[in-house]
């Protein structure tokens, strides 16, 4: 038997990354592959034990005495001989031979074996023959195996007598199935001489490999992709002089990336690894028995085994297990997230816990070492030898990890959000907050990162797993997998509801769970699906628990208040006020809420609107109990249509008294309603005489929007402009801030921080002198009717010469009535402009530019002139566009009735992201949403129209030109790119960049159906179906003749270059909005050509 002692163990020297230009005189570059690493150890450390392969001791099991396991020790010299004997056997049975005796160029050979030294032996043998290896998880279904074989082009699959029966007839028809010999057969044979082996097998030459040689690689079907084995071998932080003389137990399967770490560390630092018997699946008892019997002093495992050890029912047995673990040099846990409570328990019992992690594209990124007092197990310590980098996330204190996958020609950004450990001074340590893949998109389009809620619930010792669901729904639900064998010992819905109520205040409003009916206790007969790495397969959860999820949301529709509230029809307004403050108590108080105030302007969000609708529906149902009439249901649409307490009360009272049905579309005659409101606005206008003014001070709204941020940057860089006053809606002050100087200072700081964030997101950096021109003012200061508001307006009137009004909520759900506060704001700005003209010394009228939309002229016809629209029905039938038509009508009246105010209405077409800065194209808009949906369903809609996209920074420049134009300016102007491009051509560029497979263009109706069924369009579905093609595809063309006479930027506007379109895709990928294209190897073509490989379903 060999030796475990590391005295005299000579460590191989190598680089964990392949080298572009290997030299012949560098020792560190002489080893560049797994076979070379094995040969080195066979030569330099022949008697050191590489591994102990354990097997069940049948005698010990049957007789009930002695050890349960026996161990076969394999030295490095034996391993080397076994590898080449195995390679010789593979060459004879699985590889065609050319006439000249050489090996044919090989496609991958698949390994479908149980985990153990036999699998590692065949892996090394294939790499010795320079044959790509496809490692297939023994847990995969025949369908998944068949898919992998087809996609990689593997025509041979190596199996054992245990795994062969799992293969289907289709697999036997596609590939040559070869049953391997047991590893013990190679141990039993007399070692052949090197000369004999070289004569029978084309022995692997110890040439140095460059980074562009990608032939002998490992393709994993599960867990981490091991493209370069030396990356695993170097994954440690043990000093050269540190003695490694112990056995390391690994419960990880070798077809998992983490599983390769143990044998690779044996090859690099002499840490002998112990493999569990191939015939078993490691569990609590077998793991503890192996530690005891083999005297293992370190272990690599997964969270589930650690959890099971801690949940051993017998206290004495559990304490003995903790004592065993405390004696280990380290306990490395990876392959999935470890519960905070579990980690805390381990550390409390002096167990040296090591957090490990790997990335599919990069490999193992956290090194193995002896954890000391300076190590915090909650964080991952990053390797320093792979060139890993942390990139800050814009507008956040968090980071993304960027690495350089072996075989790739570009960097890769990991789709995890990371928090850095600021207390770690000598190492870089990070904590994973959640994957972008985990994001749940609600029906409203709002995005929820559920990890905070899930992790907090998972900390409870009575909960094994908590999984949030809710894609395409109005709010979240949660599936709870309880710990316990029977109903009496398991956690109850009431207990979970109590936990959730404590968690809710710490998460975003739309991310809260608002009903106990949203809690689903997992049925005992169903299991939460997990990947080989132990992570929850969220999409599969929806399929497995489809019935339970549907029942939960059905029950949520019947929710009532817990205080036994019933709708008092004798005082409907008070009853509704009670409901409103109950569902939005964090934002509204009953005392301060007037009956005519818009609930959404006061801060009600979409989730609260849904909750309010449910409670109104429940109250109405109770009030109608026993009465005849058709059952109707109140939805969030009802609240959007009646956005004040008074409007809701009136409508509910009418329904209660008349038993009428709720109107599906209660807008009635759109044209009449829009004209009446426009006349009301105009009636409030009173013109006065004019005394011109001359100052160049700009008052602007919407400066925190994408367009507004770029407009602000342009304005502060114009020499003739002294000041830009930004009106920004502030947050309501807290009680201790009210009426205090400190509160005002904090409010100013908050406004300034929001503006800084908006500029940063837009990729804009202002110089100190440019910032000096910026002044922030809370929009609410001019919105009231009190003396303070009047004084503020008067102060602004003495300064302002131009007004740029860009602020407008992008909400396609809200009705016209809900936009009244924004129409009122425009009236206030016009009054301010009038006062500024009267007070000022210049004879120039005050210029007011209002940003309108192409949606106002949706039904006009093909070419829209730069004139007023008399017919309100030309607008899109939604409150957003209808309210803008009223504003246009009002400003047209102002332009023709008062010379002191010069309004300009600019109808803006489709804007894209910026071209001159690194800023974002806002993902909330319909075009980015379409591109994201298309990537997820694998196809774009075929659109025959043309696009007139204009970069947002170019549009901002044109808007400023129009506003600052000297001389007479038309009241109506258009802003869209006069150079049109084929929409299909643009989407084809995007599809190619995302590496979608042909055919990636499908009919629009088919695309919309697929996207809807996949839950990818949600709140925009109606817009896509009814209006998108006309607005986005050139059916509505804005004439820009007048605008081009004023804006030089618009005259010189060109089409979007391919480079810019590709850059938009890269920015979205960088920010996690789009996935990076999957990498697969096209064996039928060039070796370095990538194609998309569909995901494998287990």
C-alpha cells in the first residue's frame, strides 16, 4: 500500500489557465492537461495514494460486525498504468482506426457511469486519446440523454452493467453502446512496460496546449462545465510548505463540476480523496460511517446531506455527528445554497465551515483552504488566479462577477447579484443575493426578486424549503415544504402567515404576500424539483404544483378583511375609506385623505389596487347575498376607472341600489368625455396683458427620466443658460422631519440623490460647474392652493424664461380620470409662464415646451401633419393618450389667445437608448420588453413595417434646440427619426446577436400567442395586440418638415447603425435583462463555432 504522508510530495507547477503562446523553457507551462498531471505524479510521487475507492463490505453487513466498507487504495503509479490500459481498451473497442494505423478524428464519447474511480479512469483515458468527453449525469432521463447525444454529435456511449438498463431503444439506435470493464480489472492486471503500452496505444504526447486548442474537453450535462481540468487542480490556497497528510471525503458525483475538485486536488497537492461506493447514493449514515472507518479529516458535500445530519432525531447520535464534523480540517459545502440556520448551527459547534461555489461557464471560483478566525462562512472567498473581476451595478452598492471562460474569446458576466464583504481586507469575499433568473414578473409588469422572502422563511427550522411563485399574476404566492412526518408536527398556515406578516415591511410593496390564502403547504406526495446542484428548478415548480397554485389564487379572489369588515351601504364613502387605508396604510391615513384625491397620485400601487378590488368585491357580494341578479366581479380595472374614494363610493352605491352589472368599459362616449374635460381646462384660463421678460432660466419637469436626464445635461452645457430648476416629486416627509430645517435639508438631499442616480443610469457625468447650474425643487411646493404654493410660484415667475415639461406617468392601465392631476400641473405651469411674462423685463414670450406622444395621433392616417388634432378619437383609447390630447387642445387654445406664452407641443415617436453615452434603454418600455420576450420564446415577430427609432440623447438635443429657438416657432412639431429602417432588419440583427436558431421570425399572431402563454407580455398584451404594429411599424408616420427647419440635429439624423443596435443588446445582457447566448460546440463545423444548445430537462 502507498503512503498518505505528504513529506517529500512534489507538487506539480502549472498555470490554471491555458496559455496563448507556450514556451519551451518554462516549468510552469510544461503541464497543461489532466493526462500530463497524472504522468507527473506517476514519475515524481509514484507511491503516494491518489484515492481510496470504497465498496460495501458484504460480510460486515450480513454478519453485523466489522466495518461496513472496504477500501481499495490506488497510488499515482497505479493510476497512470490503469489509465493507459483503459485507453488501450477504448481504442480497440470504440475508436475507428485509419489504414495507416492512426486514430480517426473523434467526435465526443459519452460517459454514462455511476460515480467513482471507474468514471475518473475512463475520463482520463479519453482525454489521453485527445477525445472530447461528454459526462452524463446518472440521474438524467432517457429523453434528456438522447437530446445530449444528438446535440453534441456523440456516437459512442460508455455504460456499466448498472447504468445500461436505463438507456432507451432510441439511444441504442443512435449511438454505439459499450459496456466498460470494472476498474478492478485494471488493478488486477500485471503492469505492462511503457514500451509495450506505447506499442499498443498512441500514447498522449506531453506537448503544451494553447488556449485556442479546444479538442480534449469535458462537456458536463450537470452542474459546472469543466472545460479545463487544471482550473480545478489549482483551486486551493494551501501554501507550498503546508503539510497535507489526510484523506478528503467527497460525496459529490464526478459528473458534477464540484465532484471533480477532490481528485484534482489529490493530483495537485497530494490530498488523498475518498470515493463512496458507486453502488450507493451518499446519505447521512453512510457519510458518517465513512468518516469514522476511513478516518477522513475533511469533507466536500452538498447542503442536503448537512441538513439531514443536523436533523437526526436521536440526540446522542446527532451530538456524535457534530463531534465528528468538528474534528475535520474543513467542511466544504457547495452545489446549492446553505440555510443560514444550518450554517449558524455548524459554526456554533466549532465546525470549520467553508462556503464553496462554481459557475457553469467558468468553473470553481472559491478556493479550498483551512478556514481561520478571519473567515466569514456567509461569504465566498474568490480565487485570485483566474482573473475574476467585480463590476459595480449601476445605481447599486452591489456587484456582478466577470470571468473569462476557457475557450471563449470574450468575458462572461455571471447572472448573480453580489454583496462584497467590506470587513475582509486581505481577500475578496462576496455573498450571493440572488440570480436574475429568479426574477418573477407580475401581471402588472413589475419585477420581484423573491430571494429575500424565501431566504428569511428558509431560516425557520420548521421549513425545509420556501418557493415563491406568481409569474403573470397580480401578486406572489409561496409554496412551503415543511419539516415533519405528520400534520401535528408540521408548521401550519397560520404559523407561516405570522412569519410573512413580520417579513412584509422589509420588502418592496409589490413583493409582499398580502393574503394567508397565498400560502401553499406542499402535499406529501409531491416533491419540489431540484437540479443536480441542489437549486430549485423554478419553472418546473409551476408545472408540478399547477393545481395547488390555481386553487390558491382562486381563494385569494375571495379574500375578506380579518377584522370582519362588511360593506356598510348606508355610508359607502366611509366604508371605502376604511378599506383604502387598510390596504395602503403605509402611504395613506384616513384623516388626511380627501374624497376627491386620486388614489394613485397619493401612492397606491398596482398590488394595493388588486387588494382593494378584492375587498370591494367581497363586500359587494355580501351586500347582495340572497338577492337575485347576475353575479359580477370587481377587478383592479374598476379601481383604475374610479380612482377616488368618492368615485368608488358613487359607483358602488349605484351597483348596490340597482343590482346593475359592472360595465366592462365604463368610459362611455370617449370623444364627449375628452372634449368636456378639455373645455373645463380651457375655461380655467384667463389671459392678461403682457410685459416681456428676458432671463435665461429653465424650469423643467421629468429630469429624472431618461429623456429628461439627457435634456438636463444638454441645458447645463449651454453658456447662455444660468440656471436649470428641476421640479421633482419628492417623498412624503416622516413625522420627525415635518416643519423642520433638518427635514427640508434631507428632502433636498433626497431630490439631489435621485437626480444623480438618473444621470448615472443615463451614462452622464456632470462637471462641478455644470452641477452649479442645477437647482432641485419639490414638485409638491407648487401643486397646492395654499399661500406657500402661491409664494413659490411667484418666486419662480420672477426667474423663469423657459419651461420644459417632460414629466408624465408611463402607465397604460390608468384611466383618463386618473390623469387629472397631471393636466392640472400643466395648467399651473401655463399660469406660471403667464406670470413670468407679466413680471419680466423681456418682450419675448415665455416658451413652454410640452412633450406629447405619437399615441395621440394613432388613428389619424398614414402621414400626420404638424398641426392640432380636432378629433379626440384619433388617440389610442387609453388614459395616457387621451389626457395628452386634452393637454394639446389646451395649449393650442393658449397659443391662439395669449401672446405672452409661446407653447410648443412636440409629439415624440419611438426613442431608443443613447448613442453617445453608456446609458440604458429603459427596460420598462414596450420594445425592450418585446426583445426580452422573443429571446425567452426563441423567436421574434415578423413585422413588415419600418422603424424610425431615435437615440434618446439625440432626441434630447433636438428638444432643446426647439425650445431655445429664437424667433417664431410653430405650436406643433414632431420628433422622430426621419430616416426609416426595416423593422425586420433590425430584429434580425438582434436575433443573430442573441444566437437564436432558425426560424427566428414567426407571424405576429403566433408570436403574441406564444409570448402570452409563456407569460412574457402580461400588462402589455392589449397594447401589442391592438396598437403596437401601427405605432412601431411605420403605419403612423410623423411629418417632420417644420421640425427640421428648426432642429439641425434632426436634419442630420441618420439611421441606427448595426454597431449601436448590437451595443443595446450587450448593455441589456450586462444588466441581466437579457441572457447571454448559451455556448455549445458544433462538431460538424469549425471547432470554434458556437451554437445555441437547448436546455436539458431532467
